[in-house]
């Protein structure tokens, strides 16, 4: 499937004459793939976990945000692929538009694919199809191994689980969502970003 086809759902949900979100297809793939986690204050506060896969950002909505506790299995709802340019998007999506609300880049960095099947390494795209993605994150806030497992809870095909692997970066006492709320790009919390956007519109 071409990058253009992968982003049809993304483009179909947005009116680019109204939303400041990046248009599809203008990003360039990097040699070492990136991940990004964006905090999004929409109808409900959530975190969008995104992995660069074959020229787009495969995306999941994580209502409670990522955890560093291996015993915490966080619901991750698969959403439409996003363009690579979305990785540094911060700002306000206007009212009445899809995903209306404020977005900050909560964490970002490179990642290493550690997905395997029958002891052999497989591509992230293949791992997505198999429903078991394993990566090692090299972020500013999150580091170490994470797994995305296609759990289909409640019979919903979109439902996955995001789980921290039990490694040197695991920490059951740490809650990164509450202890590190600032954007890694602007340094603003989502509340501060919202206030700044409101002042800019006045």
C-alpha cells in the first residue's frame, strides 16, 4: 500500500482549510525510525502513541497514557495512520473539527524494532499484522522496551495493550504522566499551551 493510500483515513477526517494539522504525505522517512507521544485534550484527555512505520505514523490512543510499571497494561486503541510531519505538531485543533482540542508533544525520540516471530526478527509492519509489536524506546522521558499486543478486548479489533517490559528502565513507583507533564518541544504543559493559544486568539 502506498503512503498516499495509508493516509486516506487521516485526510478524510480533516478539513485542512480550518485545522492547523499538517497535510498528508510531506514527511520524509528517517534512517532510524522515530516514535512520538502526544498529549491530546479533546473530548477526553488521552495520549497518542505513534511509531514510524514505512513512511507513516502508526497510531494508538492511550486513555491513561504510558506507564513505566510492567504490571500496568494500558488500553491502546488503534487509530488512523498519521503523516510523519505530525510528529512535531503542537497547537489547537478548532472547535467542530475532528479531534478538536489542544495537542502537545509529550515525548519523542528514536526507537529500535525488537519484534520477533519464532525466534526470527520481523519487520514492524509484519509485527503489526501479527498483533505483537516489540520496540525499544530512546525518548527523553520513556526508555527501554515496550510491547503493543493486539488484545481485541470486548471483541473490538481496534483494542491493543501497551505494556512496559521488565528491564532496567521499569519503575513501578514512577508515574511519568503526572511527574513529567511538560512538552519536550515547548516546555509547556497542556494547560499552559491552551492558555497561550487563547491569549493569541484574543
